[in-house]
C-alpha cells in the first residue's frame, strides 16, 4: 500500500496501478485502496490514461462495482478510453445482420457494461448510437427473433433508468412498446424481452401491480439487479416516506409549484459516492472550500449542528461527512427527494441525519439555532429569496457560518436564451416535450441554435437526464443575481463574505489579476472578472458567509 501511494505521488502511474491491483486481488484494506485509486484517477493525464489503458480498465471495473467512486473523475477517464468512433462504425450497419460478431464483442466489454449500469454517459454520439441499438433490439422482440448479448440488454435498461428515459423515441417505437406491454404474459415472464421494454419504461410503470415480483426469484443475477433498481428501491423509499417528519404546512403558491416539480423529478439523480475525509474543525472545511486560510479553528465538529436547507436527494448530506461527527438536519419540500436521500444514506451507513419535510419559510418552527447552514441552489427558486434568507439568518447562531449557492445572471445567459426557445416552440415540462427539446439540441444546425449554447448544454450534467433538463431549462421559478446584488444582500443581512467556492484554475487567474487581495474576497474585483469572463460562475455563485450578529 505504501509503495503504491509513493509511486502515485512521484508519478509512476503504471507501478502505482499494479500495486493497487495486487492489493485489490488480495482484498487488503479495500476501502483505503479505493480512496487511493480515486485520488490517482483525479490527477491522471490523457497520455497516462491511454498508456495504462488495460490496468485502468481493471481498476475502474473494481471501483465501479464497489459503487465507491467520484462520477466526474470516472466519467472523464471512461470518456478517454472508450472508442466512440468504433461504436459509430459498428452501428452504421443497417442490414439484417445488425448484431454481428464485431458489434456483439464491442457491446460485451466489461467496462462498457459496468458503466452503463452505474452512471449516465454524457456524450451525444454514444447516446445516438445507443438509441439505434435499442430500437433494433425492440424490433427483434417484436418479430420474436433470437436476442443477442443479454448482459448488454440488462445494462442498457439500467442506463435508461438512470437517465430517466431521456432518449428520444419514434412513433413506431412507442406503438410497438405499447403493444408489447399489452401482450405481456404475467404468468410466464420473459426476462430478456421485459428488460428491453425496461429500456423504454421503468418496470413499476410497465406493471400496474408490481406485487408479481414480491415472491419472484430469478436465476439471472442481472435481472434480479434490474428488479432491485426499478422496483425494490422505490418500494423501500415509499416505506421510508410513511415515517417522515413534517414541519408546518406547505401553502406558499410558488413553494407548491416547486414541490410538485421535484416530486415528479427528484434532483439530482445519483447512484454512487465516496465518503469524504472527516475534519476536526468546521473552519478547516470552510478554509479548504474557499482555498484560503481566512478562519482560525474554533468549532470542533463533535459539538456542532448542521442544517442542510433544501437537501434534495441527499448527495449534499453524504458530502457533509467531511465536517466530521456532526448532527445533521436535512430539509426539503419533496417527499420523493427526501426518501431517495434516506435510502442512500442507509446504504452508505450514514446515520447522523434527521430528514424533515418542510418549506424553508417554516423552519422557525424547529425552535433551534444551527452552527452551520448549507443552502445551495434553493433560494433562487423561492417567490422571495430574501424572505428565505431572513429565516436562515434567524436560525443561524451568532458567529455561525452559512454556505449559499445562487444563480448568476451572466453565467446563465444561455439558459435564458433556451427558455425563450422553448417558449417559442411551446414546449412544456412533460417528458415528451423535454425529449424533443434534447433532440433539437442534437440537431442544432437545422434548428438554428448557437453552437456555443450547445457546447454549454453538453458540458452540463443536467442535460443528460430528464430531472436535470427540467431543472436547468424548464424550471417554473428562477431568480438570477449579479455580484452587485449579492453585495446589497450581504449588507442588508449583515453577513461577512468569506470567499467563493470555485475551481482552482479560476482562483489562480484571480490571484494573477489581483495579487494584493490576500484573501481573494474583494467582491468588486470578482465583479470585474465575471464581466470579463461571464462563464466563471457557470454552476452557481457558491460562497461562504459569517453571521457577525
């Protein structure tokens, strides 16, 4: 293990990977090895990835199967290794021998199968080819012909579920799917044919009553996994929802709209995660976030309480493990989102959380104050963001810390243009219209959509699943800020601005431009920089504040 870590540090990638592979094969300190592999994957260059392809494939297969990986890092490496050109060439064949030996071999590659089952593949060319393959498989089922490559079929059903069936379908496909569903023999389930239908609709929607699967035992592990993903996990979430604590009534008209949005499309969708290293002091976490030693250590993690206001599906709760052994209260409007998060926390052994359904406007009723509050991507969806911030201020202890995430007007110019586009096209936030919108983006030239906007959409994780598309483009309530407005907000509520949570390369550029700003926190400087480079806050303004009252 020590040798592998040393080799990783000095850049001997091949030796490091071989050491980690040996440890994996011998089941030695697996969790520590996985942590080290994830650290190594983050820093690999394109050349190193290509040079050590076979070793990296083995390593990725292991951490994906363990479901302990960072999605962005693994996707980056997969995207370099995977041959999109080869897939496109093999799928071009439109003959009756579509599934020839070469294509079947390609579709059987272990990393491809594992990746399909584990995370959304964020690439337009891969998506277009998977759509073609899916249709060919459907035609085989319809004509009652022999189906090839069953492992791939099960994996594709996972992929389509993970991306929430965002792939476009033709009228012919919809008709065939409808007919096949109507003709299902519930007493003699054809697992492979059913799995192809599960590439178009989740099993819980195909079957009006999923009790047929309560006692169903499959000898096929892949089909059992599919039942677990598309039926059992949802049933677990329903049971968790029956015990959910609720505070106050959700009656604000905008809050009700937003609640309904996230009940239908819980966001963000995630399947795997690593638990971050625990800090001893809260100030260590904040200093690390803003990449500046602004705060002295005062708050021991064992003594503090954290509120996550708008926790969504719980990914933020898992990331909060970095604070150490703290008490977490996680609040959201959506029961569907909360129960998703509850299930994931249980799977990952995170048990220091109380989940509550509530509107932020009702949080005074908690009758307690918090040392730290996180509220990312929430206030800008409220009818009055200032009212929401006022509540958070009132339940934050004096000297407490608040992390906020708010949309940037400049960075979301492309979103505003797309909102205008869907208005002209009269698209609504139905799955059908959102799929058509995505297809318009793929065919951007004929739809006269600016290629710069397309590039930004493709780079957004939100574009690659329906809940993300709805959140990014079709959200019914959104307010966007400029830095001058942030300054007014901080002054109004008497918050001290500590710094932005931003990529290191952007922070390095800021330091180069403004070397005299020791703590990188001069908002007038950041305003100037954003106006010069409007994309730097493309995700959101993410920043830390201190309550000085």
